[in-house]
C-alpha cells in the first residue's frame, strides 16, 4: 500500500524454507492485488571455501555459517539468481524491514532517469575485526581487472569523496544495505563477477565473516563514479533500531500512541 501507487512492480520473496502453507498465508495476508513470487535460495550450497576454519568473533558471536552464507549470497550470488538476473533494478527489503508511510517518489524511476547504479538510505560502520584482508583483496583485484582491460576505472571514483570516510580512505563505513536499490547489470558485469569470484575463492565469507555491506561499499568506492550513487532521502523506513521518518509524521504517531 505504501509503494504500489507508483506502479505494480513484481515482488519476489527469496527464502530457503517456507512451506506451501506459509506461502499461501503470506499471499492471502497481502491480498491478490499484490501477487508474490516465491523463489528458493540454497544457502547450504558449496561456498568455494571448503576447509576454511570459521573464526568466531566477540562482536558477532552468533553469526555462524548460516549468516555468513547469507552475506555471501547478497554479495554476489543474488544477481545471478534466476528470479533476479533478468531485472533492470532490484530493491532489497529484509524480513525485518518495513516502510512506515507512502514513499514520496519512485526510487526505480529516479535511479533510471539519472543513470544511477546504487541507491541507499544511510551508512553504518563495521568492526575492523570483521574486515581482515577484505579491503586489500578488493583493491588488488580491481587493479588487476583494470590492467587486464576488463574494467575501466572511473575518472572520478566514489572513493575520492567523503561519503564513506575521509576522502581517499576507508574507515569501515558501509552502505547499510538491508534496504538498497541496485542496477542489476552493474553487478552482473564481467568485472564484478570476476571480483566476487576472487572473494569467494579466498574463503573470507566463511572464515572471517565478511559482510555483504562492506563488500558492496568497497566495490562502489573503487568501481563506481561519484555521479552513479545516490542517497534516497525521504523514504520512511524501519529496520531494527534504525528509523527514518519525518519529524512531522513521527510526532503524529506519538500523539496517536499516547492519546
């Protein structure tokens, strides 16, 4: 209801274990005006890192193989999934993410009309214990791709801004991608596919719990130009302890709750 006034876009529910009864319950709860497509994801598939020792971290004590498989999936495999690979754009919403009000604009149309490859709401910062070896590998692989001719580096790369840390450096900030809008062909390109394969073969998704947010952000810092990434201001959104809502709307909700 908060989005469909912009157009009837396909809604794909990626899952690894929903029963037919649960799928029916979800569809009936939403109504037939919003048809859902359910697509299975195999998060137990071989992760090209057999034999890697999975290190546990104090900052993420419960994020084991299942969570790390999910991070690997959203870092690259999602764009090759049969339900996603032929799309122009995809919007991600996690199962604990919600729109709180009508979207003031259509993010798909805004990104398409302005030639963007990535849209985000806000950023977060990753603990450096969970980033061991990631930045170095990404930069080395991108340099190698440029030398091979598979990648043309942008003349005004995103890393030369302060969008994720001081200009020319990275301090662990990343696009908080439980909500994101991405241009699928960018992430299915031979250059990014090659980069993802190198990360996958390294085994860091399993052994060092590399997150999909930092992978996405480091890629954009070095492969995207400054005019290809946009902050999607004004989208009313809630994810866990993150709330993005106008002060006027928030005050009206408070009045409703406490009246």
